[in-house]
């Protein structure tokens, strides 16, 4: 579905989709589908809403599901998808750094090597021929 939204946005003027509208449709449909599936398989939901659980849920809602996708859709309207897609390889690095910031997980030299290799790959993909 992520690919389908990318194609829809890249179609440009053929469809009246703004980044905001695309995000609204995506979140509305996925909320309905995922809540329905959750009920169907008997998920208990949030059973102990501690401050940490609520903060994590808020982060997922505001940063992951709202801000990052809105920025992604906005970028897709302005830049080639092939060039932007390579930047999604930064996601694991951000996850490791977030684990260090929030949970105190250790950072090792492997993270630096990984970041260098990702940056090199992005450069190679996006450089001019």
C-alpha cells in the first residue's frame, strides 16, 4: 500500500491528492481496518495505560503516523521517488539512536560503520552520472 500511495502522489495533477488528503485517507482506512482486525483476533488493547505506554502511543501517533508521513508525501510531490526511497535506509539508524536516547542502549562502532555505508549508498544512488 505504501507503493500505491507513492504512485498516486507521483501521478500529480491526474488526481486531486495533496499530502494532507493522502495522509488523511491512509490513516482513516488503516485505522478502520486495523481496529476491525484487532477486534476480530481478540486483541486486548491497551490494558495498562502507564505514562510510558501513553508516551509511546503518542510518539507513534504524532511523529511516526502523522509528521513523518506528511513530510514524506510532501517530498514525493517535489522530488523523484527513486532518489527519496534511498533515504528510507536511515530508518534503522534512527531506531538505534532512539534506543540509545530513550532506553540507554549502548552505541558501538558498528553504528558508525553502518551510517557511513548508508551514506555512501545514498550518495551512489543519487549522484549525477
